[in-house]
C-alpha cells in the first residue's frame, strides 16, 4: 500500500452505510479531510478542512485519495 503524506486530501469510507439496512442512498464516503499525521503501519489521524484535528484514528484501508477538478467554461 502507498504511504500517504501529511497534507494529502482524502475521503473516508462510510462503513455504517454497508452495515445498516435502508442506507442504500447514503454517501459511500465522507469528507474531504486532510492527513494530519501518520502513526505508522497504515494508521492516520485526520483534520477537517477548517483545521480541526479529529480524535479518531483511521486505517489506510478506509481512505481514498480525494481528487477535485475544476470545470472551465469558455464563452465566445
């Protein structure tokens, strides 16, 4: 698995969505969050986009790198 660096934007898998009946329309991922710190062995702490550090630790298996795109509209 790839090592994620602090500052990388990620999404977190919503594991409750898979376990809960009737959660078909819930989001598969939450976020984006920012990698705050690597604790080793694929475990990370995250912070929100406003800089608040979350207490929960996340395994890399639940993280997905967030890629955003910018849509450019050309007008004649």
